[in-house]
């Protein structure tokens, strides 16, 4: 299992999530965030009033996926999240050592569902 974490432009988020849902990837988390870095778009990014050191509003998308679904998910995020300008964001992939479902304490990749799964 892997965790895919993507930092995206806020106005691209709906298109990315719709692309993921269309392909059956339904279970994800989205968090509004602010960031810094070399990815600033000078036409749209300005210093934050809440965090003066920050200059970019981003949406952080997190999804845990089975290994075989990582590449298709990354391709969907790339396809639907890019504008071709600086500031389009980043995608990180990290290993997930274990996952537990809170409801029934089941564990393992069987709890990471794709819409078409029967598990």
C-alpha cells in the first residue's frame, strides 16, 4: 500500500476529484492549506494574511491506495490538476506499513477499497 499526497491549486481540485471518482477511486481526504516554495505563480499568489511567510493557497489531497492503483491515480491527478504554469503543485508517494479500520479493527490492503471491489 502507498499514500499518495498531492498539493494542488484550489480551483483544480474539483476536476481532479471528479477524475478520480470517474475511475472508481472514491476514498480520499482533502485539506485546505497554505505553503511556501519555488512553485509560486506571481500572477495569483500573494502573501497570506494568516501566515505572512506563506504565499500560496493549496489543497492537499491524500489517498491510500493498493500498489497496483498508484500509477493510475497519479496519472489522473497529473492530467486533471495541471495548468502548465509554475505553482501547479507536487505529488508525493510514501509507503504505508499498515492500515487499520477503526470500526472493526480489520487490517491490511483489503480495507483499501476501490468502488468496484467487493471486499
